[in-house]
C-alpha cells in the first residue's frame, strides 16, 4: 500500500505552497487542497511504472506499450516454443529434450521422440546420423545405452525441469502459469532489470512449450493487466470530493481520467480520507497495491509527486496572474 504522507520538512513546504496557491487563485483552502490532491493522484499514476523509455509519459499509450513489451520480454526469459526459430534452433530443442530423457533413463520415449522428430533433427547432421533408422541399434536397449554416452552430457547441462516429467513440452495455460508465477514472484515482478536478466533462468534452462499459440495467449492475458497498479490512484481520485472553482465543481486530473487503459481496471483498490475546518484541510490518499514489489520506492514516486506539485502550483499562479493582467490591460 502507498499512503501519501509528508515528512515534516516537505509537509511544511507543501502546506506553505497550498496556502499561497489558495490565496492567489482565490480558492478556499479546502478546494485548493482538494484540487492538488486530485492532481497528486494523477502525478502518482504518471510516475508509477510502466513509463516510456527514459522516464515520464506514464499516462500515455506509449507507456502502456512499454509495459506490454516488458511482459513479452519477461515471459520470453522463461519459455520458448518448441517450433520456432531456425531449423538449427528447433533441432537444438529436440536434442535437449532427448538429453533430458536419456538422463532420466526414459528409453521408450527417447526412441519415440527420435523417430517422430527425425525431420527436425536432420538440421544437425551428427545427431541425425547417430539416430538414423538405418542405425542397426535404433530402437533397441543396446542402442539406447550407446546413445546415452552422448546425450547424458546434454541432459546434465539441462535443468531437470526444462521438460515435464514425461519428457514432453509444456501444454496449456495452467501449466505455463504454474511454472512462471514462482519465478515472477521470486524476481519481485520483473525478470529484466537494469539491462540484465534477473529471472535466475539460464538460456539453456528455458522451459519448452509445445504450442506457440498457448504462449502467445498467455502473454496476451498478462498484458491485459498493464495499468492495474496505476488504477489504484484513479480509485483514490474518484473517492475525493470535487473542488469548487469559481463557483463550479471541477473534475481535476483530466489526463488520468482519460487514460482508459488505466481506468478500466477494478482489481486494485484506492481510497481517500479527508477532513476540513475553516482554516485547515487534511487529506490522505491511498493506493492499496501501489508499492507492490517496491516499485514505488524504486521509482521514487512520492518524492516526484511532492516535487511536481510544489513546482506546478506557483506556475499556475503565474498563469492566473498573467490572465488577470491581460484582462486589466484590455479595459
């Protein structure tokens, strides 16, 4: 959960800025604080990952695409489809599978795979000759023992969980998810950080998926969640009373309201608590999942929100003053 609360120094600066802003904009402290709280929700959503490359732009479709690409890349660190890539790459996957079967002494399935995948294995002439149906030991226990001398070495390099226990590639959404979620959680939600792979899965340990379509569907389903963490700030925004500006209720934070890829989510909760007197306003906004895996801390979301609000309030005052001056000059 992320709760927007201010340290004494930043709180004093923020309250001073609010008071000056209220006086210059001719708003009550209540309405000035409500407007800034709404904009703080927008800022928090904007600074919460995903962001565009180089940072910022967190409410744009480019940020959404960046989040989708990150999911595609992360899932790709764990899985690979059985039939994708070059002929050589496909042959390597089959050889790895045979290595796993040899290491686990699964003679029957070893010969079944060698026979059914012979067209793929033809890309590797050495293995193709070794497992040719013309080889007099093909399909026999004696031939398996000889083949094990080579394939055991491959099996030793391949993690025992590269294939299912029966030596088959993974099939179906549930099986993919059962492998991916523990790795995702262990890596705190990001398998690629600061330009390096932190999944703990080495290239030759990637799990092999039978159908590329299953993997594509799984990635697409996870991409549907992009923007969900940001949406907690939208929920907090919607729980705030609307500020009254020039006698009219105003829906502040229009950019966040318009970001449909964020506002569509319902799974993340956000809230606000507010109390007012004639001279004071106290508002707390919360995103109950805003710091999952420490993403808010890593992105310094709260520091950026405070800094941006203190920066933007004087800028708006200057615009208001400029408008008043222009209006006076026209008289």
